[in-house]
C-alpha cells in the first residue's frame, strides 16, 4: 500500500513538472516573439525611414561650438536661414 501511494505521489509530481515545463516553453516562446518585434523596430533602415518621414535629415553643415568657461554667461544664439514651422498634430 505504501509503495502504491509513493508511486502515485511520484507520478503526480512528474505530471506537475511536465505542466510547468510546458508553461515555461510557452512563456519563453512569447518572450522570443516580443524580442523579435522590438528588434525589428530598432533596425537602422526602419529608423532612417521614420526619421525621413519626420523631416529629420542629415545636416548640410556642422558648426563646431567653441569651448568656454562654465562661469561665463553666453549670448543668445543667432540663427541664419529659415525653417518652416509645422504643427505636431499635422505630422
């Protein structure tokens, strides 16, 4: 009787372990799918196309900002050229 009860306990425990392993595999699979979709969203080609859609382009020129003391009060910047203002709701 003790042997039969022990066998039933071991069989029940093995079924629980199998169910937990199945749940673990399902969760790992769902996690892998989520990682894959995030990886696709961070692809350089996709980022470049989205940046182009937002009118973010590579600059034509780059101006080096000279170093200055942190104690000095800087003048306001002077802009040259024109940039059209576009509402964020229209983009």
